[in-house]
C-alpha cells in the first residue's frame, strides 16, 4: 500500500489550482492510499488545456479521479447538464469543479466549453473521450473539437487498474486531421487497462 506522501505530484506554477485546503487534500490522499493507488507522470506547466481520462469503464473511475484531483489541489473543470444542479446536489457539484451547461442553448456545448477556456488565464477542462462506461467502437469527437476551438493542447490521463496507477502522459498538440489525431492518442493508450476493458484501438 502506498505511503500517503507517494500519491501526489508537484503542481507547476502555471497549472490551475484550488484554494489551499489541508483537510480536502488529506482526504484525497487518504482515499488513494487506502485504495492502494498512486500517481505517476508529470503535470505540464501549461495554464490552459483539455484533459482526457481513459479507459472509462466503471463508476469507480470517478471516485479515484476526484480523489486524485483533490489530493493534488488541481482545479480541473467538468461540464454537467443543467438538470443535475438541483439542491443539494448542485452546490456539491460546483464545489467539485462541475460547471453547469445548457445543452439546449443556441451556442453548443463545444462553443460554451471553448469560450470558458478562452475567458480564463488558467483553465483545465476535463472529460472522458469515450463518453460512456460501455464499450464503444470509436471515441466521441467533442474533446478534439473543444481543444481545437480553444487552440489548446490535449493532456491524456489514464487509469491502469492492474497496478492501480493513475498516470499523466505527454501533451498532444493537435493538427488539422481530427481522425488522425484521435487515432494517434488512442494508440498511446494501448498499454493501459481499465477496470472492465481496454481502450478501443483504431483500425490501421
């Protein structure tokens, strides 16, 4: 089982962070430590980006992911549909970094997310590219479109259940070929195993 000091990574100066809170950071570290999880890799010194997490195959991904987020003191924002923000769930979601989004608005989700990234000096936007815990033949393209519209790179994070690792990979700069970019990122995910399945690999 990991020592509590081994489950955190340093935050570079430009990375968005939440207001320091010793209790929540202790709680996040304790959850990871008790679960036997550790964090590996390095966070890039980049103020604005899109962070993706995969393979996403279990509700437990959210538990470990949020534990890592609060253990690090990392401010990663996630969009949630407006219908989720009823009392008392709404204040809890906002505290966890979930931002209310209107899916029926004339301005689409991609445009709303890109505008949020543009409007802040520091903003990390997170989502699961598979869009569901179920098997999918291909990833949803929203993360690529948001990153492209906001002119920011993509940072991949992964869950590797056999070794209980949450890892951060290299930053991916996007080109103009969406399919090629997504296939390139999916291939990078090849070694990592989710709780119930691997990432679907693109057809060569």
